[in-house]
C-alpha cells in the first residue's frame, strides 16, 4: 500500500475528532466509574496500571518516540521504513520477554502486590499490547484516517462494556480487564493493517545496533518523564493509601485531558517538522514551528486561567461530592497546563528533530530526581497535594533546562515577542471578568454554571485577542476573507 500524505488541516480535523471524543468519553464514563468503584476501588486499578506502566516503559525503550521520527524521515522509501519496522520489532520482542519475567516475579514476591494478585494478572497483557501497538508507525506516516476510525470503534466497545458490566464497587478487577481488553483490540487491528504497508526484508539486511544508541538516549528521558505521570501515584499509594490515590488521579486525569487539547496540533505537526528537517527545508520548518507555537499559547493560557475559575464545578461534575478534597488539588496542579505544552513544543518540536535527544534527557532527568526527592518529604506532610506540587516544580525545572539547551533555535521563533504578551494579557482579562461575574451572579446548577463560565470566558478571551490584534486571530480572519 502506498503512503498518501494528507494536509495538516485534514490531520488536524481528524485529531480534533479524537480529541472531542477523548473529552466526551470521560464525561460519560469517569463520573459513572468513580461513583460505582469509589476512591478505593478506582485507586486500586490506577495503582496497578501505574506499576504496569513502569514495565511498559522498560520494554518499549523509547521506541514509540524514536519510531515516529525515523518513519517520518524515511516514509518516501518503502524498503527503508520496512527495515526500520522489522528491526525495532525484533528489539521489542526481546525486551518484552525480559519484562514479563521481571513483572511476574515482582507481583509474586512483594506482599503489597501479591494481595491484589488477580488484578495484576488481569492488567499484565497491557505490556504486550502497548509494545506492539505500532501507533508510532501510523503517526510517522500521518495516517490519521485509520487512527481515527480505529479509535472510534474501540472506544464505543469500551463505553458499552463498562456501562453494562461494571455495577458494584467489588468489580474493580472487571473494570481493569475491560480497559486492557480494549487496548488488545486496538493492537490487533494495528498489526493487521500494518502488514499492508511493509515489504519483505531479509534477516541478513537487518542492523539492530544502529538504533541502540538513540533509543537508549530516548529511553533514559522516557524514564524521567514517566516519573511525572506514574511515580506520584505509586508513592502516594505506598505512603498514604488507595483513597489518596483516587483523590490524586481525579484532578490529574482532568488536567491530562486538557493538556491533550492544547498539544493536539503540535502532535500533528511533529512528523511534518521531522520531514522538513530531513530534507533541509529550514524556511518551511520555522514557519510551521511558529504556527505551532502560536496555537499552543492561544490554548494553554486561557485553559490555565479557566481551571482556576471552574475547578469546583469540574470536580463535582466529573467525580461527585465524595471527591471534594480534590478541588484544591486541581488548582495546585493547573500550572502544568502551561509547563507541559511548552515543554512539548521545545522538547519534541525543537530538540528531538535536531537530534538533541541527549540534552532533552538531561533536562527531564534533573527534573525527575527533583520530583522524587520533593515527593518523599511533601507527601508525608501534605499527602496527595504534596505529590501534585512536586509535579509542578519538576515540570517547571525541566522546561527551563530545555529552553536553555534549545535557545539557539528558540531565538528564531516568536516565543519572546509582543504577540505572546497579547495572549497573556487576554488571559488576565478573561480571569478578572469571570472572577467578578461569579461574585455577582449565583447559579445553582453545576452544569449550567460551568457552561456559563466557559461560554463567557471564550467570548471575553476571543474578544480581547481581536482588540489586541493578536497575530493568529488576525490570520484566521484574513483567510476567511
């Protein structure tokens, strides 16, 4: 099958469809699951998934990120990208076997894990399903049509099974099994579809060694990045308990969904940016890079301010009164809505394409070590909120170091400009307006109040950008004309 590269607009629309579903599905499923399972049941599943995530991290060796880059650079040559797929698959097969040996040894010999042995057996297939999902291949060739169709299909199955089968708090193992089973379906579809793109390659022509140095550099950074997303859950679970894990993952899940909203366009652009650099198209690269920066700032600034305003409504709507303690946690976690998208921009769109993955590794490793040390002391004092503050500090440190490493290329972008100042100013205007209106107007319905704040916020923020004549907004109007 020949690779047909669609426009960025086409890929962006399909990504937004998945993003919309990614927002809609938790609004349907998470409130239901959090009420049925409660903080403890939900915490057990999240804790087991966080442990499995460590093994996925080890067995994947950074290949998901590395694979996108290499496939994007070679997608014009079927033999070259087929060779890469076979070579990376062979490496994954070896690490996957080693990972399972270590995993089953861990859950059997450590008492804390053995007490939930059935749950850990149920989530175990996630290691294989994640390693051999080949999402990195389809992202590298920018096949957003297939990814979107597959996503919609498996998510419909997931929602249906959860709503029909999970009825009691004791069914947390069933809930975990449904999540893993759906991942398995997606992986099977990917493997079947992947075969259409590949040509036969002789074993003698494979060269595994050429990938080892870059994937180990990326693997080291992936270990550090995973600390932000997994070690918090693990440390809170071990040091405080399952209920605290449930209170932590609720705001974390909300914020991670919002981060996906912000980084969606940047994710679409990564393969194209890689391809531009591979073909020495510097002008096209920086033009696309500035476009990505503009959209990142346009979204991350108002969402950060907005979460401060609607934190109470979001927690009560998504999780219920039982999770009221997580309202403060959500506000404390919200700064990463700024830090992570900007780190995504600098790290994945500047450092990685310029083959500076080792510098990215240094940045996230320093931040990761700081996160662990901070968590150790802060969790004991502030429980789940200590882990949340630690995550924010670590993300900020990692971003600052990345900016220092990439400053040579960042100088060629519009990051430090009056246009960026306009976006930040518009965010403050929106925040001030909503704060004042909420003191004057009282709405009893949580849903109506949330919709009111979001609607007014969009109008005020968008209007402020128009008045300030922000570049991205002006370009949209000029295109319309």
